[in-house]
C-alpha cells in the first residue's frame, strides 16, 4: 500500500485525493492545511484518518511514502524542500516555484534526495498531446515552422465558476501579495508546456502582460488586484520555428479552452481541449490532404494520468515526465516573460 499525504486543502486538493483514491493500492493517509477547519473538513469529506496544521508535525508523525503539494504558488518551495528533506516522493502543483532560482533549487534538492519528483501539468493527461508529439517526431508534418497556442478562460467576465469578487479561492489568484503570478503563472505555464512539449525547447521568448482595472482602487478587502490578467507571448524554438501564444481570463464564452496548432512544411496538427470532453481527438492535415487542405480526425489511445504516472514512477523507480527539471525549464520561460514585459517598449502608431 502506497501511503500519500496532501498538503493544502484548497480546490485542487480535491482533484488530487479523488485521483489517488481511484488507483489500486494507494491510500491518502493525511492532509495538512494552515487552517485547522479546512484540514479537518477535508479529512472528514474524504475519510482521511489524519489531519494537521503543521507540515513538520505531519512528516514526523505519520508514515508517508509520497506527498502532493497543493498550496498557493509562493509556498511550493518551502514546503517541497521540507518534503524532500524527509526523503518523500513529491508531486507539486504548477508552477513549480515563483522564479527560476527557486525552481532550480527544488530540482537540485529532488535529485540529491533521490526521490521521484513530478509537476502537475494536468494537460499532459490529454492523449491528443502525446499523439501530437509522436507525429512531430515521426516526421509526419515535416519540419515545424509555426505554432499557435492559446489558453482561454472567462471567469473574470462570467460567473459560471462563481463570483470571483467575493471568493478567496479566486481573489488570491489576482493578488501578487498572496503569491499569485497572475494568468501567466496560473495557466500560462500550461500553454507554454502544451506548445513546446511536441516541438522542443524554447530558444527565445518575449511577452506583454496586462492587468486591467477590476475594482475601485484595484483592491477588494485584503486583496490588491495587481496580478496580470492577460499575456501575449512571442517565442522561437530551438529549430527556428516561431510561436504565437496567449493566455487570458477575459475570453468571454470560453470557460476553459486550450487550442494548439502546429504547422510544418509537410502538414499540420490541431488540438482543442475543452471541459467535459475526453481530450482524445486530434486533427491532422498531411500527405495527400495537404494540397486540398483537408483535415482527418484521429481518436487517440488513452494515456495514464499524471497521478497514475507518479505512482508508477514510485513503484518502478524510473522518474516519468513532467519532472522538476521540466518545471524549472518552464519557470525560466515564465521569468523571461515577466522580464520582457517589464522592459518592453510599445511604439505608438
């Protein structure tokens, strides 16, 4: 029996515990949250035997093999380093850290600890993205020349997910004071990973970030609303291909939509991921379909979830993707996006 603990009892913690409970011979034995009521309520909701408000106490009290770190971004480093110091395998929520230096430190610590380390890049669960990578690597679409990618959310312009103006689970994501890196760190990390996973590493990147006025004095209660809402990114891959990437919370009509188009000199691939769908369909234009511009739909084989791959990595001793090294590489790209946005000069027309 693999014994797992959850640190952080917020919204994403529910996804973690439900996923673990579906895997054979895995048991969630403890939950830890800085808020006692949150820890207790979460434990009771999922029949978890132990709950704590202190990470050190949990690690020293309960027999644990692995930990999911599901806290706000700013706490990932300090908590994960404690988990690694206790020689526990760790699955950390994205982004891995709030800057590359911290992410690199976490990566090095995981390597030194000799434990399995993974980042919860949840869209790696999509069978279509793995098929896209295989098609690119096989040469099916030739040399990649251009990539379009977008992550579109509408929770700032829609109440479909609740009223963000009155709920802390949304407000903290708009506040750098509360550890948020804005839409860039929250979902930009996903679309950067989605765009580069099939194609290869980024060689250069530039970005424009925008924070829109959302409340009087840009403040609601204890939350200053200063984190970025929209990101427009231009990038170049190692092979010279260009990418146009965007992420926003103002995409009215799109609850949670990811789009990816990969264009090569012999073909192209399209993916669209939406809530409630199986994420197993991919469209390809290649071969004899290139000249008439026809697209063929492919239904992709199922892919193990990140949680299943994390557990299998622990059991096999072979670290699967996406590991902390990948998380650190993405963090370097996120840092460059922020630096680029700070220094960018927009020329008036």
